[in-house]
């Protein structure tokens, strides 16, 4: 593996036999880190949003199943 840096980007050079799914996972991690670095959200805001989403999802599932 070779990692190069120029003024605008970092380039990873890997052998061609690397599992593409592993590379996608790594890409997703880098994207998450880049997005979250710019976020001004507090952890309590994130926790509240997740709770709200989960509650809404459970209500929809209950309705679909007739519970």
C-alpha cells in the first residue's frame, strides 16, 4: 500500500486483489468522519433524534402487523 499526499488530496494505492466491500466500508467510515466533523449537533440532540426515529419506526411496524 502506498499513501501519497499533495496539496488538495490524499491518494491510497492498493493492490488490485483487495475486497471491494472492505473498501466500501472504509469509504463509508471516512465519509461519516468528514460529515460529523462539520456537525454542530450535541450528543443529546443526536440521542433525541434517534429516539424519535426509533419510536416512529416501531409505530409503523405495529400498524403493519396489526398489533
